[in-house]
C-alpha cells in the first residue's frame, strides 16, 4: 500500500508544504489518538521536540488533535528523541511523540511516534493512522468532560540526565578528561553538557545556543568539522557531536580524527564480547556499513548482520536475531539492553567508559580497523523516478563490472529527503570515486 504521509522515520517534510502543515499535524494527532485510545482509563500522550522554530506550531496542532479525541497531553519541551522514548515507558503513556526532522535543516520538521513500549510504530499501525487521517476523524471526537487536558512537565530533562548517567558503571568517572560536546543547537543542548559535567569531565560546549533557525547549521554530527577543529584548538581528549534530536553521534579522537558509527560498533562489540554482555554473536549494521567492519568482527569470531538503512530496520533485525548492539555508519547506535531507539549520548558514554577502563587515548583505542575506501554522493531531485531511467541502470551495471568482486555499489532513495544516495566501496579509491561520479552524472541528467 502506498504511503501518503509516513516515510522511513515518521512524518517529515518541508514545514508548511503539503507534507507537513498544522492541519496535517492536527489530523495526525487525532488519528494516532484514535488508534491508541483503547480501554476505559484516561489516555496519556507525551510530546518532546527539538529547537526548530516550527516546533511551537506543530506542537500546538498536535495538542489540539490529541485533546480533541480525549487524550491527556504531557509536554516536555526540548528533549532528545531517546529521552521521549524512555519517558513514554516511564510515565506509562499510551503514546509518545517527538517533533523533529533530526539532521535535516531547520526549514524541515517531522513527527515521530513511539508506542507504549517506547519503540517506533510498525508499518501496519502507521497505515492505520494514515487511513484515519483521510477520513472518519469526526466520529472520534470527545465530548464534555472527556476532552483531554494538556500540561507541561518541568522535570523531564532532569529525569533523562539521571537515566543517562546510570547507563555506565558507578565507578566510571570522567575526571581529568577534557571533552568537546557539540549539541548541533538541537534538543540536547542542555542535557548533554550536564551529563558530562556531572560525571566529572571538563567540558567545552559547542552548538548550545539555539535560536530556532540554526539547528544543524554547520555543526553537529552532519558537520563535524567544527568539532574536530575545536578538539585540536583546546587540546581536548575527546569530541562528541550529536545531531538535532540527539539520536545519532559521531566522535573525534584527541587528534581531531573522526570516529564514525562503524568504529563505535566495533569498539562496543569488542568490549561487550570480552565482558560477556554481547548477545547474538555479533552486531547489526546496515547495507552502508563498511566492509572493514565486517572483516574486523570476523577476526573476533563475531558476525555482522546487515539490515536496510534506517534505525527501525536495524532494530527489527536485532530483535529477529537476538542481538543487543546495532547501528548505522551515520551514528545511530542502538543498545537494546539500555534503550529502545538510537541514543547518541548514551552511545558516547559507552565509548568513554571503555576508554576510561583501558587508559588509552582515543586515537589508539577507538580506531580498530582500516575502512575500505567508501564514497557517498547525494543527488537532489524534484520529481520523477530517475532510478528507473535506462541510462542510469546501464551506468550502475557498468560500475559494478568495473569494481568487480573487490567492490560494491548501493544506489537508493533517501526516506527522509528528496535525495538519491550513491555509494560505492572498493580497494581502489580513484576508481571508486570515478564510478560514483559517473552514476551521479547519469542521475542528474535523468532528473533534469
């Protein structure tokens, strides 16, 4: 069944375009409220958001929708996506909502839903919500005293700070470590520095002055150049960069060299395997995970199970195979014994705990394998299906032939932006770059 509103990570699009207007948000609230109001108890939904200017507008529309169908609303204000998932369970809510477009620019926004178990909704439930959004909402309106109430929850940030600190052993302290923390002017701009400071670190904050329009702007996990430069400037021991809603992370060692999601998975897998905490005999990555990670895990006697791109698909594979560690190269790291969704700060704390235990600098401890040359290029398109173009298909086939058995090509549409992502991997970086550029050129011509 074709989706009208939901993508791979909730409802997302350019704010006040057809994809995401106040009307769409209100209908989504009403429809989701209808689906999750079962039983005679007072039903509860919790709402968090990142720092986008449009968050106020979307939040108000959602509150109107939820209260109209009889749900009580608890509003958290700016809070990371994983905190909303955690508090959905902690507060025994029927539904959790995060208003964010994650790593996208401020002109976009989105709505992520979590069920009462703190996990993202299944395709079937999302389709049920979509069906109600386009018809039947008037039948579910609450009357009289059944209309929902809305209230602000003032201690939500403090609750998450305590939760995050408890994810590492009590004897682990960060005393003496200078850490640069880049919060992308997003949802974690208060909680992430607070957690690190309370654990004893000397923090150097970046991206902690949100103004509604600067989220992810030349900062955060999608633009880690500022993090790396600041690490070198202040001679920090470590750097952490989150994205707009703090569900992904990339890090930097003391030399300002990037530690991506694949290296984070390798480090946690090695540590947890040694301590007996690792489940499933390996970790879950995606089709984008570097072959170097696969080879490294094999050297440890561990496996890399690959899923489609998207943390919901990573989690599905984890549940299917009994894994408790999974993630994406981009920095979505899911540690299912701790959280039901990607948590950038918690993942960073696990890495810091390993470094503290080994007593080695990050440049030695956190680069565990040499990645194969991997080139990714994003091609923006406005309409049509350029991947169905005969010339594009022919160019991909030719690229596969050129790389042979020592490389691979992955071409896919983004689920969150109007982009086609072209990735190639192989032993010869010059050849890989040429293959990616040829395919990107063909897509650009087809999309013109």
